[in-house]
C-alpha cells in the first residue's frame, strides 16, 4: 500500500495487465480469438466492455493518476486515485451501456459493421476538432485537498478526462466491441491508435497551450 | 559570426537600429501572406482569430513549458536572418545582427525603452517604424517602464536546470503537468512583456499581438542571452538531456530564402553551430550570482527519491514532492490587496516522519526536515490580458506587504493567461500554474519563529492594474520535498 502511495500509476498498469490476462484467459478457455461468444448476453457484453476499457483506456491515464495523486495529501492518495478511476470509467460505462443496448440489433454483430467502424475510427482521427478534444483529455481542474469535496473533485477530474476521451476514441472502441472484443482488433487498435493522433507530441501527451511540432505547408487561401 | 550587441551600448554613429528600422518598414510594406513580411512573422507567435488555413504555422509560440527557450531561439534566429536579408537588399551591411535590450544592468537608464523606439517620427519627419503607440505611456515617454521586480535575476540565475516547479526551464510539456513557466520565463520575460504593453490594447502584453512591436525582438534577444548567462553562472547549470526535449518535437520556420526549415531543440543549443553562428557581446554571469547560495543544512536525504518528471519516463518512479497544504476552494483576485490563509495540515515533522517512516528528532529545525518548499498557484484563469500581482508570504495582518521586502515571493505577470483560460482554445481552458521555490524564505521565516506549522498566509498585491482584473486561482498549495 505504501508503494502505491508513492507510485500510484502502478495501480492502473496493474488493472490493465489484469484486464488483458482476463480477456486472454476467456479467449483461451473458449478456444477463440475473442473473449465473448457470438451472441453474449447484454450483461456479458457490458462486463467485457468494462474490461476492455481497463485494458485499452486506463493505461492512458497513468500520467493523470500521478498528477491527481501528487496534488493530494499522501494519506488520501489511494482514495483519490480510485475515485479518479471511478469517474473516468463511469463515463465509459455509460457508453458501454448504450453499446450493449445496440447489440440487440444484428447489425451490431456484423463484421462488416466492425470494418466500417474501423474506417470511421481512422477518419475520426483526421477531424481537426479531435485535437481539441485531445487537449481537453488532459485538462486539470482544482482539487479540494480534504473532505467530501475532495472525493467529488477527484471523481470530477476523472470524468473531465473521460468525457473528451470518449469523443476521441469511441469509434475504435465500438469497432472492438462489435467483433466481440476480438483480441487481434483490440491489440491492433491499441497499437495503431496512437499513430492516428495529430502529432507525435500529442501521442506523448502534449499539453502546452500552443504546440504543434508538425510538418505542414504554410501557404493557403484565406490568409491576410 | 554575427554579434548581437547591447542596444544601450551601441557606439555613436552605429547604424544597427537605423537599418533595423528600414528593414521593418520594408517588411511592413509586404502583404501578410508573404513569409518575409512583418505581419506574417508576428503571426507565427500569435494571431487572433487564427485563419484555419494557417493552423500549425501561425500562433505557435511556446510558453509555460521547457520548449519556451528553444522555440523562441529558433523564432528570433530565423527572424534575424530575414531582417538581415532585407537590410542587405536595402544596401546595408551583410552581417546585421539583432541587438538586445539589456534591462538587467546596474544602470537605471536601461529600465526605460531604448530612445529610438519612443518617437513617432524620425528626424526627417517620416514615420518611425520602431514606434508603436500601443505601449505603456511610461514606455513611450522615456520613463522607467520597468522596475527592479520586473528584471530581478536573482531567482532565475540561481534556479536549477530542471523542469520541476521552481526550475529554470518550466514544465516538462507532457500531459497533466499543466502549463508552468520556468523562472526565466516568469521574470523577467513575462514581467517585461506586461509592463511595456501595460495599456488598453497594449501589444506587448498580449501574445497574439506582441511580436508586432519591434521591441519584442530585442526583448527576446535578451531572454535568449540570459539563457547563455544562466549556463555561465554555475558549472552545475546544464541543459536538459531528455530525448523528448532534444529531438522528439520539431518546429517549422521560414528561413531568409523563404524556405521551410524544420528545427529541433538539439539543433539550437550551441551558438557556434553553423545554423546559428552568432554570439552576444556579453553573456557572462553577473558576479553577484556566481557564488552558490547557502543550501539547507540537511544530512543525506533519507526520504523517497525525488525524480524529476520528464514525461512518460516518469511512470513508475516515486512522486517527486508531497502536498502539505492547500486552500479548500478557489480564490479570486481583483484590484485590491488580498490575503488568504493557507492551511498546512502536514507539518514539517509529519512530512519527514511519513517520508522516512521514522520519527525525526523533536529538536530538528525545519531546514533539517524539508529540502525544498514550493508554493503553487494552480489552475489560474482570467479573461484579462496579463494581470499582474506581487506575491508575499506571511505578511503580518494589517501591514502593507510592500513594506516587507523580505517576505516577497515573486512578481507574477500572467502573460498569455487569457488564451490559456479559453475553453475553446488550444489549451482546453486549463489556465496556467505558477510555482515558486520558496525554500530559503520558508526556512528564514522558520528560523525567526514566524512560521505557524499549521497555516501560512499568502498575500497578493495588484501591480498597476488597468481597470479591474478578474483572476481566479483554482488552488493555492504548498509542497515539500
């Protein structure tokens, strides 16, 4: 516990590792490449969705977890980190609930739909507004140091990060979900997603209020 | 090799500023679409609104991070070469170099705007291209537009070469670190910007307009020089070594031929590199700062390793510092002096006990318990342009903080805060965070018995506000390491 107080990001890494192990275990037990069967129940779909979020999205919050812990008293670090994770995950659970409901329809089981979602995810990455969402994924809010307000702020900080992350990544996550959380698609998405991002700086978590590090032609209409 | 000279030490008859003025006039005559034009070059720093087509090329200035210094070096380097090209085309010398405004000398006259920038017209009656009306009236009338607190180098030249709070370089520019200027960026950089542009619509105070003022470039030439001065001040002063800072991020500028050049921090660290090839007439450390200051009397630290956060490499390392106190809610500043209590429930004794897992001696002095003390103003937001406050620690209730120079923490000129606070802006509305290493002050007050281990008092004094500023500080906090 002391170690986690000093190194709270280990917690999200541990959750991510456990999530991958769980999914690999499920897939191996069923001798499939996905952890879900072809027609899982809505509850199973939602559970798999949450585990997928733990595997794919939580590792991206490691620096945020460090930040939240640093900005909290040592005695409250684990508590606020858990509240942060809860706030972040709650956003994704809401989306997962919608996804599980959509899975009533056969189209949401069709691999052609998954392929279309992959294409959408790639196109989504090119949207200029996505860069703005990405920046908001890293926005800090003031954290009250103690009392119930501290708990609320930590949860809010998680939600403040989670909501724009959903805007950024939902097509990719839907694509993974439609395949029944196919491990190949998930691993591919986890590896390729960063390369879709606007720049290497963003991949590394760029945050400054003016930053590009991009290579780009500078002439264009509408200037002057 | 080009030599950048002190604008206040140019010899009589020196034509450096005359050629600068002619080149500025030539650049101002070009359309903004021309990369060789004045307005194009200024827009690289900032412009509002930003034309969509120019996203990624204009409004690219780097503040609040360790890229502040290298980006601005690249920026003024390419600007200097473009001006030199214009100078040469106008029949001037081929080795023209950008002078610097050294306002940090013992000569009080240098606290005034250099004379050739003040007059609206030239002796010939023509418009003076170096004059800008959108400046503080004090600046354009030759008054001391800068004060000792604006140009104080005692903090930045003695600060450590880290991206940690209170470090020379500013925040590490990675996710969740917030926007945090380094000591040189805060003072004198921010303060000079604000004071020269301290009027309604003042250009220098606004990042979107600042580079339109010809004095901007001489100011940044001096900031670039002070980077070299800092390196000269102490053998321990070194540039950052992270690959991320050195090579991972690239920036683009136009060179004197109009071609795009891509530059990295690693390309601009040595002034003798072929791409740079310039020197300053004086980049030596002022003697007053060459001697290392007294550090805390602390035996070998036994607490957790204080790793310097440098981005993703920080994962899995121990947290570098510990929160020991913070305000329970946001505080607001206006045009009046304001005082705020800062509860510090974690005392120095409790901090050392938690760090060492062993009770320290009851007689241990604060400086033996705490290696570093940093005061943070977190998530500071405002819709005003560069509001500025002087910050003090533990000023007695009822006293005028300005009468307690020994409790002065820093002047905080919030250059760029309007842009950083815009929720629709590229910063996401997170605001700015300011951090000050107050170790010496804290230990000094503790030695005097004037630190209540359970609570501090932080005071803010507005500095010549224009109208009523509205500033919100998300949280005032104190950290030990």
